[in-house]
C-alpha cells in the first residue's frame, strides 16, 4: 500500500510538471511570451480579460487537483489535505486580483513584482511551502 501512495504522489508531481510543459498548448496566456522576451522590450500584448481570467482559474483548478493528490498521499490525512487546499485557495484569491491590477496598469507597478505575483497565480508555489510545513507538523506530532 505504501508503494501505491508513492506512485500516486509521483503521478501528482508529473501532473504538475505536465501542466507547466503544456502551458502554451492548453492555456490562453498572452503574457508567456511577454515575460520570456522582456529583455527585448516587446510591446504589452493585447488580450481578452475574460479569457485570461477563466484560463488562470482553470489552470489553478488543475494545479490544485494535482497538489491535493501530492499532499494527500504524502501524509494520508484528510484534514491536512483540506487545510492545504484551503491555503492554496486563499493564496490564489489574494494573488489573482493583485495580478489583475498589475495587468490593468501594464506592469508599471513593477516588472519583477508583477512577474512573481503571476508565478503565484499560475504555478503551485505554495505547495513548496506546505509540504515542508506539514512534514515539520508530522515530526512534532510524532516526537512532541
């Protein structure tokens, strides 16, 4: 059974990698090239607000699904999985409006600030904080 858990964790990780690898093919994001080519001083892209928001939400939901799989099968604790999901939703709910404000201002708020806020919106970065936090929590529970 333990091997199956690790297989599911690996599937979750590969799912997250797959989202990243296929991002240009499966998501509408006019800012991918903008941030890749920023040193070339390319023009701020035209975009469709609704499409942008829906695609970021869709991408978040896919990342949330795979992240929840990783957390659940690492710790086998439904409460912790739910807590991780809630934390990820809170981070997304905070960062998406900030990113949209950055877009509205054509990143004049700050290029790097906008770049990293976008990372929190489109990447499951919070998972990199949740996993060590839960391992520490597990350690305290077992040795406390």
